[in-house]
C-alpha cells in the first residue's frame, strides 16, 4: 500500500511522436563521376520523446536515422536533440544536444551558425545536426538575450562516392583537419540579442569558434583517387538580421562579417516577401519572395551565391489537405548559371504527407560550384507517415 | 426593469443610461457591443482544448485538435497562443497573436521541424484558418474598435429575447466582409447566431453557437460553434472542452521563447 502511495504522479505530457518515410530519387542524366549510382531509394525515420514536468521544465530526445540504397554516407543516424530545458523565473537554460534557428531570409541562412548543416539530407542546408550546448535565454523588456557555450564540434556531412549531387572529387570526411589543436573538442561561444519594436524585428549576433563550413583541400595520395579534405578554421562572425512588416510586404535583411587569421569577408541577403490573398476567387494565397545574395569574395566564394538574384513562389490552397506548391529560382548575375526547384506537397488522410520535388541545374560555367551538378537534374518522391 | 438593474450593477449608471436611452441605431448598436464586452471583462486568462471538424459538401470529415491559451491585456487586444496537436504532420505548429485595438495585429508562426519562429503578415484576415470555413478574422479576438455598429431591431430567436445588430469592419480593404449581422440575447449579451456578408454583399456564412456555460461565475463560453458556408456547401464545427479561467498565465507565456517551447 505504502509503495503505491509514494509513487510520483505525473499528470502531465509524456509524448512519443515522429515519422517514417520512404523516398525515391530519379536522375534523368547519366552520372558524371566514377562510382556514382544512377538512382536511389531510401527509408528514414525520426522519433521524438518529450516529457514535461509540473514546473514546465522538460526533457526532449529526438533521434533521426536514414538508410540509403546508393550512398553509404547518406545511410546515417543523428541525435538531433537530447536536452533538458530548465524553466527559471525570467530565464531558461537548455543543457544537452539541441537545435536553434536564427534569421529571417528564405534562400540563404547566413546568420544561422549554431548548428552544423546535415549535407547529405538536403542541399539547401536547412537540415541540421544536433549541437551540444549550454543555452541560456533571458527574455527582457528591452529584448531577448541568448548566450551559448558550445562544447564539441559537429563535422559537416557530405555525399559519398556513390551519391549524386556531389563535387567531382569525393569529400573525405573521415580525415578532416583543424586549425586549432583542440580539434572537435574546441569550445565555441555565441551570443544573440533579438527584439521586436512595432513593425521591426532586429537580431544581432556574434560567434567565436570553429567555422561550420570547411575549406575543402585537394589531396593526392599515390595509388588512390584524389580527394577533398575538409579543413576547419577558427573564425569570428558578427551577424545582423532585420525585418520590417510593411502591409502586404515583409522586407528582410541578413548580413555577416566573418574574419579569421589574415582574412575576412562580408556577405548579405536582402529582399522581400509579398502576398496575394484569395487568388483565383478562392481561398488560395500566393506568396512571392525576391532576394539578392551577395558575397564580397565574388567568384572565389565557396558558395555559389555571390551575386545572385533569387525568386520564390509559394502557392497555398488552404484546403483540407494543406496542398502547397513551391518554386524557387536562383540566377547568377555574372554568368548564365541557374538552379530551379519545384516542390508540391499535400496530405493524404490524417497522417500521411507526400512531396514531389524536381530540381535542375542549368548553364553553369566550369568556374561555378554548380557546374559539378550539371547532370544531376532530379525528380524525388517522398511519402511520410506521422505518428 | 430587471434588465436595467442588472446592467446598472455590472456596467455602472452612466453607461446604462446611455445604452437604454441611445438615440440613433448606431449609438445603440455600439452600446450593445460595449456592454457585451464589459460583461466579459476581467477574465484574466483562459485555456481550452478545441476539436475542429471540417466537413465538405459530401459530408466527409477531417479533424484537427488545437490547444489555446488567451491572456487579457489591459488597454489593448488580447494575446493568444494556439498549438496544433493534429494533423500529425503539423503537430507542434503554433500561432502567437497580439491583437491590437487599432492597426494590424502582430502574428508569429512556429515551425517545429526547423525550430523557426516566423513573423507573418496579419493582413490575410479573410484567409481560411487551417483549411476551415473560419477566416482568421472570425477567430481573432473581437475588439470593439475593429468595427462600427448599428442596432437593427429587437426580436426573438428560439424563444429568447434578442437584439439584432450589425457590425461593419473598420479595415474595409482587408476584411472579407461588408457586414456582419448578429443575434445577442438580452439577458446575458451572448451571441447565438451570426451572418457574414461577403464583399459582393451576399450571404456567405452563418455561424451558430451552442451549449453556453458560465465560468468563474461570470464568463459565458459556447460549448460548440458551427459555421456553414452557403456558397461552397462546406461547414466547420468547433467543439470546446476543458475551459479553465485564471490559470495564472502572464506576459512571459506569450513571447517568442514560449512559442518555441509550445508542445
């Protein structure tokens, strides 16, 4: 009897959610590089365990895994989250592996630096790896202050030899090198201030530590195919993001200045979103996005976005199945290089969501990082069951 | 007489005399809306669970589960947080809204997969809320200042003595309506029926309220609401449960951090 009485009673949230998905990728053209497979099929899943205490503090664990028929590097698992959120009086502290997002623009995420990109999951950099962190957040009347201590570095993932959408040379992720002797144990720091004043949203941030995007260094070994070896350097990066709500327009700006031993650069993404509501005499909305991407390294930039204009169109039918059509175009203003992506998705029944995506990389000159993708125009179908 | 006494007790003498002796239909319409607002003042905060049932013209149903939290703000519109539990693919998606008496509301959307808070335009008043027949402006906090008013007549609805009033959106450019006609009972100033007329001035939707219950000895809330779109034959029913008042919510439960924490 006493035992029963002593058991703690949790009358609160204890949740297990997630999804299982199947995906097929078809490529129209033959692969360019030896070892690459033509098409690929894969299965993935994510499980999130969430438990909230009476006080509002909570524990979250999220595990993601994928098995890919073609690319060994894409068959991988990652602990996306494993953290405890302590809710204080006027502050909160998240300890463990977590994920944060900074910024306002749609086509590039310059200021968003805390989490490493999961390069095998998406080419747009929007999928992230879990990052060990101590994250203190203090919302105040004059804005929110966020402080990060980031012990432990996550290396970027890259497609393997058999995968499509990769560089001509394979990135040898098992032999990454570091500028700092602490290598992946270097402790990074970040701080962010954000505030909303009327129609303005302001964000200021600074990061000090191991840069998330590596330099890819050519390495030749006798008897073996040459590879690219990721080299991670120490950087200082200051960022600003601004957003202005102006009626049907939302104006956006993200800019960073990054410096390291002996060099620096500045990059920016500036643009707007404009909305048309209730188009075609229906409940459908169209959102348009126009952004200009700039990088003062010009053609030396590792990113293909150094002087590019981007156009996005999002059609949402606002129907029961949440049908959506997204199109994106990136046009290089120096060359004829352009990338186009079209993505349609809708829900089937209560818990299945299906997405059909097509992408093409057109007219990239040899000097453009997208040149390596010229034969990788693709069609991808995904179906995910949510539980 | 009884009504007048009740109004005096709740609303104060000055206000009541203006409500009763209002001369123009516009003044009387505003007085009724003001009295209805006054009777719900002081709710502080509340939470509720919501089942949204979408029905197409063939009777096929689709359900969404939403939890809501609302905070009354002194001198401005309410703050509210809505969290989606189903459909599963949007689970954890949350809306944070700061309603303003004058000007555009502020609205943020939390996308759990990206951990991203996106500020969104609140101009889309006439847009469908999650594929339902409710527009954003139907579910937003109804602030007095967002409309002008007119009393039409005193009438009877299902045996209840009612005021029939009309309201007209101040933000004509973005509202989907030219007029909204409501039936309020004289006893408690609860809305039982509302008709929405579109920009072409034709009847678009009828909203009906059911099973009112009184909470904290003062605040009346419907157990269900059903809206029928006469033009497309679709309807949406909202069923409320677990209404709780004065749960101790405060400003810090309605900021970007709490939006990110919403589960």
